[in-house]
C-alpha cells in the first residue's frame, strides 16, 4: 500500500493550474526520455497505477487530466528513487513534478528543499542609504519600505522607530527604501526630493522624512492640490538643504530633474521580495508587513540579536493596550 508522507493536494493543484499556461516538456519528449531509460528503470504497470491512483485521489485530479509517470532516477534521499510526474490536458502539459518512490515500491513521498546556507540578513541591503541607530555593522539591520504619503507608514514611523532606537541604541541599524504606491499622487515626488537631500546629508534626509510623515495630511492644502503639494515638497527640501549647508545649485538641479530611476529600482527590489503594501520591514531578512504590535517587533529583534551572539536589552515595561490599527496600505486602496 502506498503511503503519502505529505499532503499532495495544494502542491499538485498548483502544478495543474500552472500546467495549462506553461510550455514545458512535451508528451513526445517525455516519451522519448522514457524510451531512453533502461527497461529496469520503468515502473511496472501495476506500480504505476498505484502511484497514479494515489496522486489522482489525494489531489482531486479531474478524469480529463492525463497523468504521465516517468522512470525511476537516482535521488539524494537514501532508500528512495525519484520519479517525474506530468499532467496533460487540452494538448498542453505541466512542468514535471518530482516525487520520491521508495526502492521497495511501498512509499510515495514529496518534499520541498530550501537553501538556508545564506544569512537572511543579506536578503536586502542597507548599503548606500541614510541610516539611523547604530553603525552599518550593527548586529541587526532593519530595512523599511516606505511611502511618504501612506498614513500607516506615518503611524509606524511616529511610534515604532523612536521606541526601537531608545531600547536598542547601537544594536540596530535602520534604513528606509522607497516604495511609493500609485494611488498616492505626490509620494513619488516626496521620495525623489528626500533622496536629493539624502544624497548629501543623512541628517537632512531624516529631518525631511520626519516632517513629511508628521504633516502629510496638510500637504496640498484643503483642496488636496497636487501642484501645491509638489511645490511644498520642493520648498521643504530647499529649506532643509539650507540648514545642512548643501550646494543650492546642485540641489535645485536634482529637484528640477525629478529623476525616478533609483525610486523605480527600489520598487522593483521590494516587489522581488514580495512587498505589495506599506509599511513593510525586514528585520535581518525577516519580513514584517503592516503596523504590528511593538511587543512582536521586540521579540523579532531580540531573536535576531540572540542569533548574532548578542544579548537583548532587559524586557521593557508592559505596553498599554491600544486601539486596533487599520490594515496596511495596498495598491488600489
């Protein structure tokens, strides 16, 4: 009797749903591969049927789908061979799905292997970005994908980061990456303007970010004029440039150019990491979306510190319950 050591339904359904849009190995190629295999590698008709019946029943594969099962090949798992399974319908085929079949033919299994050899902290870099908190080699790197017109980002910015820098001091290194959403009309300009300042003054960058997040609701005036909001953002950037003694001509040229290349690259990076809403944080590579309870963020940072061989600060006093925070801002909202 065949025993599945892992539920197949979700995995196989993903294969079958993706199958009909994929140009993978064709039935003729599969047939040719089977022919090339030695006769001893092929499953017997009786064993092939047992495999097919189990997969079909466990994953609720419709009768119209043809299941093709390839020959045994060597696997990395002792006591198991690998077999490749394909699903065909309407003249199209899925990508091959690999299963493990025990050498005695009594057990069918499937598992997913993940590479954990790389430090998750390296998933997203803070290099080249204005920072807060500790030095670049601090044991915990916090990268936030931020939208300066996002009210939930503003709430997190106001509440979370002061608490984190006070509690962890030099143990954390905080940077922001830009992720302006399409539904926020002046968010892109805000990102560009803050970066124009930040390219020459990290302190000026954070002063500007702090101010915009704190006063985002006021930009554009009562009628929420985009032109007025853009004008205000440029004025704020110029004023901050004066405070930081930046070259006015260079800063004005950057503001006038409104080059969004770096911002779009940041958006693309966020999307590649699964970011689809703001705020989104990566704590040594661990993703956190939305405004989360401070205690949970503390726990994640403490865990990252311990993994780095560091001792977390003493537990803070209990935090009073706060009203439920609305969900994170997503595109289209």
